[in-house]
DNA sequence: AGACTATATGTTATAATGTTTCATTCATGA
DNA sequence: TCATGAATGAAACATTATAACATATAGTCT
C-alpha cells in the first residue's frame, strides 16, 4: 500500500513544550519490545538507567546519572551506571557523545546504527541524524585513500532552532 | 600559471618507511614561522611538546606526553602539558581527538580549520582531511533542521592502507 | 524441590584524564 | 631599574572510567 502515510518520525528538534513523558514512555516500551525480541534482558536497573537517560533530549554524564539513580537505589556506585550503560549501548538503546563524555537515548533503536548528532550548546537538546549523504561523503573519501571504515563519529555543536537568535 | 605543479601535500597516509624526522622538522619549522607571523610565542616548552606530539603520525595521550616530557623537564606536571597543548590548539598546530582523549599534530596548520580524521585502529596512523563534501553534507542537513553549526567533530576509525588485509 | 550454572548486581578500591589555585620566574617595555 | 603581564612550577583537587572480588538472582537440569 504505497499511499499509506508512514508513521512520522519524531521531530529531530522537539519543541520545548512537547509532551516529554510520552517520549520517555515510548522509548521504554520500544526498549522492552526490542529486548524481548532479541532475548536480551532489560532488568529493573537497566530500565531505570534508560529512563534517567531519557529524562531529557540532551546528553547526560555518567555521574549525573549516578546522582539521580541514587535516589532510587541507595547503594549505586559508578560500576552500577557504567555497566547498565554498556548493555544499553550494546542494544543500541543509548549512544555515547564523545565530545561531552555523556550519553543520550537513541532516537531510532530499531536497527543498529551509529548516529550523527547535532548538539545545542545552549539548551543541550540534541538531534540524532542517520543521514546517508554524510556517511557517504566520508566513505567515499576514505575509499579513495584506501582506508577501510569501521566506526564513524559525527558530533556537531551549534544552536538549535529554539535557541538560535532571530 | 595554471600548468605549474602545486607543491604536493603530504600523503594522508604516509608509508611506514618514510623519513619521519623530516616530517617533524617541517612541522616545527612551519610552527615557528606561523607563530612569528602571528605574534604568538612558541616557547621552549611549547616547542618541546609539539615535537613530542609529532613523534608519530598517530594521536598521543596527555599523560603519555607527560611521561616523555619528564625526560626533558624533570618537574613537569599535568598542567605543564595541558597548558602547552591548549596554546598549540589555539594556534591550530595540534588537534584533539575526542574519541581517544588524545592529541595529534595538525597536517595543514596554515589556515585555521577543524580536521576530519581517519584513525587506524591497528597502527594508530591518522590521516587528517579537510573535505568540503563532508562539511557540506553536514551543513546542508543542519540548515534544513534550523540548526546553526558551530563545531564539527568527524572522527572515523578503521584500517589504513598499510594495515588493511589483502 | 535441590543443585548447578551463568548472569547480574553490590562493594571497595584504583586508574586515567583534566582543572584550580597560588607562588615564582621570565620577558618586555616605560 | 622598576612595573607589568605572560609563562611556568608546584601542589592539590575534580571528573571520568575501570578492575577485582563478593554476593545475589534467574534460569536449567535432575
Ligand atoms: Zn521528548
Ligand atoms: Zn537549544
Ligand atoms: Zn612522518
Ligand atoms: Zn594502520
């Protein structure tokens, strides 16, 4: 049925006023489904960490996560968070932003991928792209130099539509 | 004179057997010239750190630099290295590789720019690109989303021509 | 159920990376 | 030569991440 509307992907830069509780609920439900399909275990701890990661649409540091997790689990320590993040990243539910030593929920976790990120330096809101043109431009130049690409890190900082002057 | 050969840029992936002492000497001489032109001060310490950074064509961590610097300056401490690196980065003589928490000498320091890096995971050799097609692909998608780009981090890992099987 | 196994989590310590602060030295120019 | 600002020395501290080992939990087999 080629004329059916596909489900709209979430806007790359959600409006500050959007119903973020729904984003979180969706992300958790999707994670549950995907882990179920894959035989991966989304334990209580991992679910809690994923929920904390999704508290905003911006990257959050491991120790900030830890502070918040401690409200839920008094004994939480750095490995508690890092181990959960490791599994969540393996499952493609969370990405790491190297520039910021921080983590963000994946916007399209259905298929494994490396994201490309547009990070607002003012409000932190971050859009995740998966733009073939960018990957292709990299791939093409690498190939010309005889370089076999494994991983691509693309992290762009700037101002999001809400924070941009004018 | 459109038919004159322009000076060849250094190969993005230098052969392992190349005369690297010449790379280092060229990099130091260029740095000297550029700093002279700009009224920036390439002090003895900064020159030493730049030379250590250029010991290879791969990224090197701040504490590895510190270890080596201590052979030359017994009292060196972390700020010794980080302060020198800060100045060298301001002058565009060194880039930071966020993925690796490491630093590498800039291959074309004449004009200020952010590099794009192809990093060999086997031997560490890293090529610095300044490929308009990559920057353009990013810029174009960002613009479409209303995002005003400030900085672009492009760090690609893989295997260089020398390390690639076949 | 009971024993076995693999996975997950708790707990403590430590490693790796990066910054702040204040004192001292050095270059430069009035 | 003295005043000034930049650069470096030195110590402490902050942040980010991992290692090592103990305990608990969840499935699996008998
Ligand atoms: Zn949201
Ligand atoms: Zn913003
Ligand atoms: Zn060389
Ligand atoms: Zn290589």
